[in-house]
């Protein structure tokens, strides 16, 4: 079962979006796979010390996007097929690169400098 204690909330974006994005990252990292059960809304609210209504909003978003299914008394489970996994990977990758570009532009790095740094650091690992 997915653990939400690792999620560190910030003040930059709504908590329900951070909660949904956390689940997406866990899916991308293969820490959550299709069929995995999610804690109840109350359990997640307690783990994150947030209002259960905020968690409900996150579940609504996750269900609308199709990677969480909820059925009556069975609770909520992760649902991932190839299309959903591809969509999550593209979304998270684009978000990461956009944040990086915005940070680089903020400190006036040139495109060439950024590419040179990436090339240099890529080879170090």
C-alpha cells in the first residue's frame, strides 16, 4: 500500500494537486503498480495532516485522469495501462524540464551554457 508520509508539501501549488502528482511519481518509479490499493481518504489526510476534503479532491482528480479506480466498499486502487503510463511519463518529464528551463532563464544562463553543462554533467554519471 502506498505510503504518503514521504510526501513533503509546499506552498507553491494546491495540496490536492501535490497529492495527485505524488501518486503519479510513484507510478512512474514503479513503486505503485496497477492493482495496488490506496489508503483511505481519512488515512491519507492523517498521514499528511490535511483536511479529508482536500484528499477527496485529489481522488476526484486522479479518478478523472483514469489512474485511480474506486468501487464502493472495495476502496481505491491504482489502474495503469500503457497509455496512462505514457501520459504520466510525458507530463512529469515536461514539468521537470520546464521547471529547469525557468530556473536557468531566471539566472540568465544562455542556452549554450545550459547545453554545455548538461553534456558535461551527463557524462559524469
